[in-house]
C-alpha cells in the first residue's frame, strides 16, 4: 500500500458517526482502489489516496460521455467485520454497462478484488448499522482526443470510491408525479448506469418539483409504467408484487432482483408484467396496497401520493406499511449478517 501522506485525506476530521449524520454521499474515505487500461490490458490495481482527479481538458469522458458506474454497500457484521452485499451481481452489471458504452469491461474478478481492497482500507470508518459504507465503482474513458466522437476511447480508468453513509431515507412517504409522454432516457442504454441517463431526467424532475412539490417522477411513456429517475418501481398488492418486466430501456436493479428472489420466502407471489397508469391508479386506491421504490441506497422507500394529470391519488396502504417493512427488515438483516444469505450473496 502506498504512503498516503502526500494525499489530501478527505476523512481526517470525521468519525464514522459524524459521517453517517451528514448528507448521503458527501463524505469520502481516505483511500480507493484504482486501475488503468492502456489499450490492451488492465494494470494491477493499486491503492491511492482519495484526492482530486487530474484530467486533461480533452479527456474522452468529459466530451463524449464514456463513463459508467455502480453503487453497492458494505455493512458492519455482528463480529465487527465489514462485508459487501451481492458484489458479484454488481460486477456482472458493470461488465455489461461497459460493453454497451464501448468501454473496456473490467473482469468480474478485478471488480471484486478492487471492491474488497477498498472496503478493507476503509473498514475503520464504516458506520455501525443502520449506516454502511457506500461504494461507487466508476469507469471513465481517458483518451485525450476531442476528435474521437465517432469511436471509443482507447484508454480508461477504473476506481472504487468509498463513502461512509447513514440512512438514505429518513422517513415519511414520497410524492411521485407520473410522466406519460417523455421516457427517462434513450431506450438502447437505459439499462446502463451512466450519468447521461440521470441528467436526462433532471429537467422533468425539476418541473415536477416546482408544479407539484413532487419528490420524484415516475416515467410511464405511452401510459405504461417503467421506473423513476433513480429507482425501480414495485406495487405491493396484498400478497402480490407487481412490477414492469425488464427491458433495455431502464435499469436492471440489483435491489429489485433481491426483493423478487426473496418474494416467496416473504409470502409474496410475483407478477412481472406491463402495468398501465390506469391500472396503477386503481390499485393505489385499494386500502391495503403499498407502493415502493427500490434501490441500493434506500432498499425500499414508500410512495404515499401519485400525481397524474394534476390530480393527487393517495396510496391506500401507506399509513400501515406492513408489507414494505417486512421486505426492508429481511434485506437489512441479510446485509448485516443477521439473517442467512443465499449462496453467492
């Protein structure tokens, strides 16, 4: 491991409890794993200080969007160790994201090694539950060439950033504005975790906040539900989980997959099928229906109000939230090593 004395250490003035009390994703660990692709192979990963990246103004990623990322967590276990949750699945998803964006995909073994190295180097600043260590593996195209708009970057950088965090969702329920005309992003790479997908949703979200005081936008192009600007969408109708089927147009969430995999053990059946806005509003009116957003940061976040064509629709089962809590409890217990995980998680 390198001598970090020459690097700016972001966490020097923060304890884990301090970090967990600050806004999600605004505090960073001292060190991170980094590897570089030289056009033919990935370098051996090394640990470096979390300092400002120095990039040439002509770097490919800055001009042509050649970047993608992942988001996963590591959690303090009962014995005091820190363990990741479903890192292998995140590695596979990043491999696919990189391939689709014509970036050199980091081998799954390299991804898992660099995540493990970053966790080990930042274990001391990982908060106790309900806090965790949020990890942001990132690939950027680094070729210095502003004439390369029609081809991929020949070189790349892969790093794993660590951020000690508290709970993403502090309580209450969300207000979602339903958008039926615009898609969240372009269909051919909506399944990729790339910054452009999030940027495309920003203006729609800003307008929904201004007009309806909405927390998020539910994108339902042509009247069929897909996802929000930053999370997958699930309806808990009695003992059935209803969610749109996966497509290339939106993210294949690991938390979504986790919930659906565990559904039977929680007493749910699963329906992955098209869900129209009209059916959604009818389901929302039922007194026992709960609606949630799913994602790594929050696990599940309850939706209390849907806003469609300016009209507000209260979700019937929001106040009890029993089904939502059942899901949150099991996933959280697995993450924290309290409940047994399926093999490979």
